[in-house]
């Protein structure tokens, strides 16, 4: 398969998305909803590119569109730059107070939005948190609720989730910083989702570690070479235990 991206000839053995191919040859296409470990979604639309194939030119999202033999792709034309700025302004209006989002969009030359700002929102409905929770964690604790302009991410019925394991994957992938995780004494609070979880104590030193529900889930997974009891230890005690084991083996061998 042969394609041309920004004037560069590229030969491919397998099908990949335009975003992936561009990344591999050092062309950076802006995106907010894409995350390498998650399925493609195409919601933020910042990664739009111009594609010419069989004499037709169209605009599509690079994260969802796969390359096809003979495609000519342009990633940074004047038209794309202008459209991306417009999209960026719309995204900013959805999460006007997010400093993290502002920092990302300033790279596109956008610092303000001419559109009406959505109140009390830090969410651009990119779906990264929903996908991470479902695809990576297998919990499916959060989903999209509402319609159109009022769409947001939440737990079903907006109540304390009984399937969330408090792993923090949602907060880690969020491009706006909307989701925060706070550990206070014996509790973990994910206030964005009205969710609170009880933390377990390290079986050795008593320090609070991960939520009990998360440990229960991890114990049920098949980690062939990982001792189950390690999930009940804090990092320092886990390391100590491994060191002691190593020292015992070393002395035995002597
Ligand atoms: S909370 Fe964050 S990760 Fe989830 S949809 Fe909104 S912006 Fe995206």
C-alpha cells in the first residue's frame, strides 16, 4: 500500500489509521479524544485531515480513518488550520475553566472562545474516561447521559457507583482535568461521579492503599506470576518483601 502524507511517500504492509501513520513518520496531528491504549472515537474532531483519493477530496478524522492505497493526505493546510481553530473554540466553550484544556488549545493559537460558555462544565465529552473504564478496566461504571448540548458523563442515575473500583483510570486519561481523585483517611472520593470508596489498609504497615473493591477485582484476575497477597501491600512493603525473598534465596544458594 502506498500513500502520500504532506508530500512524503509512505509504503505500508498493513492497514493503520492515518493518525498512526502520520505519527510514525514524525507528523503530529492534534487530537484530544484519541488515546493510544483505547479504541478510536473521533469526537473532538481536531485531527481532521484532507484526503484525496480517486480524484475526490474530502475531510475526515485521522484517528478513525484507515489509510487506503493511493491516498494523498494533507494534515496542515490553511483550510484545516482555520477549521481546527473553530473546533478548538467550540471545545473551549464546553470547558471554559479547564487550565489543562487551555494549555492544549493554545498550541493551536486558541486562547479564547467566541461561543457561549457552558456553565459548570469541565467536560468536552471526548469519551476517554468512558472508554478507559469499559475497555481497559472492564468495569463500565460510567456512561454518557443527556442529549445534545447537555450531554455529560456520569454514573447511571448520578449516584454513588457500586461497580466503580476506584482505579483512577478515568482521571488519568481525562484531557481537561475534570475528574479528580481525593484520598482522605479511609476513603477515596471521585466527586465528579458522586462516588466514594473505602480504602484498604496495607497488611504489613497499615497505611491506606487502594480501594477494597479494586483489590477484590484484582484478586479475581489471572495474574499468573503475581502473588495474590501482594495486592494487599503498599508499594514500600511489597518492595521489602521482594528484597527479603531475594536475600533468602541468595543465602540459601551460598
Ligand atoms: S470527563 Fe474528561 S475524559 Fe470524560 S468525557 Fe469529559 S473530558 Fe473526556
